[in-house]
């Protein structure tokens, strides 16, 4: 009979093997990119989002909606 500890160990090992198999498929199918390139794309997307929010806040401030800007700035920073 298999003990609970052994069961969880085997389950974890099986999950690891599945992840490794998926990773090997990704490499084989060339669905990979350099890590720095991926981080640069994420950083650019976040900065664009932040710029968009700041432009929106500036527009609201010009319209006199200071309260909304104060609430949003707390979430951005």
C-alpha cells in the first residue's frame, strides 16, 4: 500500500515531468524567446499603460475632477 507522503511525492514528480515535457515541446517548436526580450516587452507594456493613465488623469484634472485623480494616483504609485 502506498503511503500519503509517497503519493504526494509521486504526484509532484509527475507534475514536474509534465512541465518538462511541455518545455521541451516549446523548445522543439521554437516557441521560446530570450528572457531579456520578454522582460523588455513586459516593461514597455507596463510603461505604456502608465503613460496612458497619466494622460487620462491630466485630462481629468483639466476638467476639474481632482478627486478621481487623487484616488487613481494612489493606485498607480
